[in-house]
C-alpha cells in the first residue's frame, strides 16, 4: 500500500513530539520527518544543543539592563 510506518509515525508525533491529533494530521510527511530529525538539515533540537546556542548567543550581556542601556 504505502511505504509509511503509520503506527510508528503516529506514536512519534503524539508521544515524542507531544502533538495533538489535529496538529499531527495537518503536517506533511516531510514536515513530520524534519521535526523528528530525520531528513536533511539540522538535527532536532535537544537540551544540549539549546544550551550551546544560549552560551554562544546570550540574550543580553551579563550586567546589562533590560532597557539595553548597558548601565548596571
């Protein structure tokens, strides 16, 4: 019939990605594969990768005020 493992994809979408059924069925197979980190491009985001990005690109410099003035 088709080359898709529908039970596996549904399990991954609903349990691993925590999508609602409506969100799952609105995705294209390519979008779902990308969200699961199975395709070209960047791997799926995980905590370690997020921590590396936060260290490399902090929201503000330590001691910087929220208004961006740089004054402590």
